[in-house]
């Protein structure tokens, strides 16, 4: 079994606690659903936010899900690159899997779809 990175990102419209938690939950659900991931196989999760998000740690959304309480999670702030996408939450799951790199489905929602148009809606054969 290998450890693979599964990426995802989404945006919110405001630095609002409930919106951040909802968007994080939606993104995680999409990543898990599209990749058939179970919490037991996750080595760790790295979550970053842009500097304009500080109303809540997005990890709160993950830890509140049944079965996810023991998954190691770290939150951080993205580098403040001029012109970068604002109000963005990014997730990187490190997953133990037998899937190859090409079989991983990365998920980009809302305005974050602009970040990696090459990966948005890409389906493996």
C-alpha cells in the first residue's frame, strides 16, 4: 500500500464561521466520495486557508464528523502571494491506498476550480 496525496480546494464568500465549516465539510465529502476513502486509511490531513479566513479552524468541521475524531489534522495559512485567489480553503489528504497517481480524483469547488482547470471533472478510465 502507498501513501498518496489527494488535493482539494474551495472558496467561501465571506469570513464567516458557518460558511467556512459548511464549505470544508462539502469539500471533504466530495473528496471522500470521489476516491472511496475511509477515515481509517488517512495518514493525516493538511488544511490551509488564505489570510482572509480566520473565523474558525476548518479542522473543526472534519473533527465533528463521526469516525474522523482520530485523524491527525493540521491547519495553516497559505503564502500571501499577490493576486492569488482570496477566501480559499485547501485540503491535502495523505491516504494509504493501492491506487495509482492517475486514479486519484482531486476536487476543486466554487471559485477554486480556477486553480487547477486541468484536474476539474477529470475522470479516470
